[in-house]
C-alpha cells in the first residue's frame, strides 16, 4: 500500500526523463507535477502514470517548487527533479521511516549520485552532495533567487544513507546548453545585487574551480569523465563571471554616454536646472 506521502516535481519538456522518474515512485500515494508549458509528451506521460498535473508559468525555481508543495495532499513531501530517480535503497529507507514511525526530524538530507557519460560520478564534489529532499511541509520551503534554490528548514535535518540517482545531462550539447542558461541566470542575479566582475576575475574564478574539482575534490579518480567535468566546471565559472562583466560593462558604458550628454548640455548657456538626464 502506498505511503501517505506526497512527491513534488516541476517539469518543462522532460519526456525523456519523466517516465523513469515516476515509475520509481509507485510507493508514494500522491504525486504532483507542475508543468510550465511543455511542448513534448511530458504532461501526457505524467498523467498516464497517475500524477496530478498543474500548469504554472515559470518565474524562478524556488517559487515554482513552493507552488508544487502547496498542491500536495500530505504533511510530508519528497521534492525531486524530473531527471532524478529514487533508488531501491532510498525507497526502502523511506518506507522504513514511515512504516515503523521512525521519523525523528522534520527534514532529511538525501545523497545524490550523478550519472555522466556512462559513469556514476563519485568525486569532484559531485557526491554525496547532500540536499534536503524529504521534509514536513509546515517546517520547510524553498528559498533562493534565480538559481541555487535550497530548502530552508526549521529544525536540524538528518542524513539518509541511500542515494537519489541523478541523470544530469543527455550529452555534452545538453550540458553546454545548461551552462549557457545557468550562467546567464547567475549573472542576472548577481547584477541585481550590485555585483560586478572583470575578465581577469572570471579567469581566476574559473582556474580555481577547475583545480578544486580535479585535484582538491579528486575528480581525477573519475577518469576521463572527471577531467571533462573539471574542464566544463572551469568553463561554467568563466562564463558566469564573464557575463557578469558584460552586464556591468554595459551599464558603465551607458553611464559614460549619459555623462557625456550631460556635459555637452551643461555647457550651453540656455541649460535649465531641471533639464537633466536621470537613470531610474
């Protein structure tokens, strides 16, 4: 009999992943999918596998996931992504918690094991990569900006032992598209905070990230996959701060243009005090 537990998932064009994800959730009674406008078969597949599907226009990951949680029926929620799969071990661990009333916290940290280029990645900072995924919804919610949403929990979480499988990228092209999209979101979020960057800073951040992943976090032990991930980690960080530099440089150029216009007008004897250029 399924557990009195809800699962919340957000989707957009996940037809390659959603079936595998939902089939592993047969032990959960209530499954909620929030779709933001898929043009493939995601919604059809989700409904056919028993999920309750809702539409919500995407604004950011935290609010999208919180909306999903609001639609769930039970007090406890398992929040996962469409490219993640509950392992058999994690399934047994969760069933044991509920079946024997062993819930000792309002939230649980779940290790995440990533599959990349035909290999399970255990180094480079990719594992165990604990994240709060199972929690009581009255005690937790997602917070964060455009990227890096995390569950903010009222209470101390407990670690579970078995992993959530993460089928991260279909191929290198998919990974590069992710890097392009998330680096843009990062730059936008940091720019809104008033942060700036430079080409040199972007290069330094990228060098540190690649070195950290490959040598400090032992990505070298993951073989060629570890090397690729460290190299793309370098590229991702370089692109994040380079895009931030691009944004800050653009606004700086705009201010230079405004100042030059103001200086020209200010030299005219007919210039009125109120005729000034302002940036809102």
